[in-house]
C-alpha cells in the first residue's frame, strides 16, 4: 500500500478522534493537512505510479465515510456553539451598555 494513502487514512482517523474529544482546532488542522496531501496524491504529477483502482476506491470511500462522521459531529455541536455565542454576545452587549452609561 502507498505510504501517502496510509497517511490520508491516518489523518482522517486522527481528525475524527480530535473532534470526538471536542478539539476542533486540532481536527481542523488535521483536515487541512489531509487536504494538502490529497492534492499531491490525486494530482496527475503526484504519483509516480498510478494507484490501483481498488486502493483508490478504498481510500476515497474511507475519507468520505470519515467526512460524513465529522459532519454529523459538527451538526450535533452546532446548537450548543450557537447558544454559547449568543450568551457571549449578550454579555458583551450588557458590558457595552454599562460602559456607555458610566460617568467619566
């Protein structure tokens, strides 16, 4: 098996792992690394020898499955992130209002 293809799988797995532990920054970094590597692996100049169809199909299927799981995790987290953002925004508005009425 191709080393770069193995690395694509590993980066996908690691991104899922980090997302499952709510380390979204690390998951994003891993996804970006994977995207960079994908451009190399799947570019016509990237591979000295073309990947066998079965290997190509397997890695693409694996990455699509991983992406689907990652999207599901994001969808689950989205409401709580939106709520936290709204709370932060409300607190910020309260502080701004307080400061605008404070005598100088």
